[in-house]
C-alpha cells in the first residue's frame, strides 16, 4: 500500500502542477456548502455537456485518447460489483479523495443514476489544491457494469465504462474502459496520468476487497 501511495502522490503532484498553473489554488479551509457544490455541478453540466461522447472536431483544438485496464479480484462478482462501484469506498484508496457529495439519485428502469461531485485535496508547494470532479454515474446491476461521465478543471472530460466478468473459482475480472478528452496540448499528460491513477486505485480496491476491509 505504501508503494501505491507514493506512486499516486507523484502522479497527483504532477496533476496539481497543471491545476495550479491554469487556475488559482483553493484553500482547503474554505468550505463550500453541498448546495454550492451542487450549483457548480449544474453549471458544468449545462456548459460542458460532459455526457456527450462525440469525438471533438479535428479543428477544435481538443483530442480524445481511450485506454483499457483490467484487474482480477478474488471475490464473487455481485459482491465485487457493489463494493467497487460505491464511490464512497474509494475514499482512502485514492489518497487525496476526501469526500463524495451526491446531489441526486434516481432509478430509470433497472438503472440507478447518481449526480455527484468527488472532492480531492492535493498538497502542492505548501498549499492545498482543491480539485472537484463533477460526474454522473449510471449503474446497471442486471448487466453488472456501470458508466461514469465527468468534468474537471482544466476542462478535462472523462468517459468510463467498467465491466465485471465472473471467473472460475469465485473471482471477478474488472475492466475499465477509459476515454479522456482534453485540449490537444494536454491530452497526453491527462491520458497517461489519468490511466495510471486508475490503475493505482484498482490495486487499492483489489487489496481492500480481498482483505475484507470492504
């Protein structure tokens, strides 16, 4: 676990550098209400339409990169699905994730929809950069997969589809299909570090599920 935290810290310090360069760092002592964060979520939703998976136009100055990563977890699929898909279980596994604010949750047929914001506090050069990722998660328990679309500064959009496949011996394969969209000058950095961060989170969740911590 210490190795995971060290690697994740290096990746997130690099991410904090980009955030600090493109937006003013926020002080962690400045506490926003859930209602204020919900209003920011709605602004991001209305402005960036981050559930739209249409690839950017060639002359837009933006690019997409898609990567896929998998992990095998020694735990039955239904149990793994519910533990892995609960973003509150990611707190402590992503070392900088402090809380998840759910703004709305509802059912549509068999799917559960959640509008939420993940809040990270990233140490950077003696200050704290507060990073907020506004997202919509859609859980499909009958198909054992979920989708998440998100937006965060500096105008980074991520589309995820996470599939759960049963394996012999009561194990589960979790495959994350990740599409990153950002300004073309940042896309390589965003995709490389975003994928690595998801890999570290996968390993942390694997350890927590297999150990019985979750």
